């Protein structure tokens, strides 16, 4: 088990996993850790479905078909073009990190970039995906999303501390209706995102380079 500082500093988005599945006991330990995440008034408004094996294969087959035909069913919109100024600079640096640094793909090679994007479909080969749903409560979506964000981070930190890894994926939220149908989730729950997880393949180049963070001076102000 890693100490807290090491866990926080080494957590990263894993973009290639080994096919080795985690055990049910190991997965339940991650869920137990994540259940300790804070939430408004201790409401714990998360519903988490873990897909593995044949269920995950059924999901990824459906998602691949929908993606090929540009058939999407989002519960929430996400438009990165709305992030301008310093935020645009950061997401563009992230894209360069993923495609050029991690996968060695030049900007002009659109076909190779498309192949990388399609790896989202299978969660970069992860044997498990956690789908995070939140109740559809009018005028509380922002608060609920904040609670699920804290749950997600606790989930990811638990994975890292215990020798596993994960990657949060907004990509899965593009297919909310299909995922709800296959997992048997009520439409009263909205899909925020998925987390692909398992054993990282540390020999893969995309897992060897850790994208850095801006200085705290750019994001935090201390008032005395």
C-alpha cells in the first residue's frame, strides 16, 4: 500500500492495461474505499455498475457500433471548445501529450490518431469499467456531479495505492442510453462518466510519461 503523498503524485490516467482481471475481493476493496468519499449532507448519491467479462464485451460491441455510425445519447453536454485562454492551452497540451509523446503519432497522421481515439471504446484494454450514475434531481445536477467527482477521485486513488490503475472517461457518457439498457439502469439515473481500470501495462510507452501539472501559484490564492 502506497503512502498518501506517493499515491497522489503517481496517480495517472492509464492508457494500456494488461488483460489480467482483478478479483471480486480486490474490486470490492476499491469500492469500499470509494464509499468513504464526502458528499453533500452525506447523501452518497452515486450508483456504480462494474462491467467485466461478457457484460463488458456486450457493452463495447454496442458502443463500437454506435460510434461508427455517429449515434450518440448524452445525458450532459461536453464541448471542449468552450475552454478558452489558459484552459485551451492546457487541453491542447494534453492532446499533444497523448498523441505525440505517448503514442508517437504526428499531428498530420489522422488515421493513426483515429485508431487511438477508438481505443476509448475498450477502455484501453481494461478488463473492468465502472459506470458512475447519479440520480436525476432537478436543479441539483451540479451538486451531484461534484459529489460523484469526489467519489471518482477516491476510487482512482484507491486503485493507485493498491497497485492498480484507472482512467476516467467522458467517452462512455456519449452512449448513456445503450449503457443503461444493457446494465438495466433506470432512466431516473444519469450517466456522468466511466472509469476503466485494472493492472497497468507499465511496459507501454503511453504509461511511462506522466503529464505534469501547473504550479499552485496559477490556481490557488492564499489569504492571510
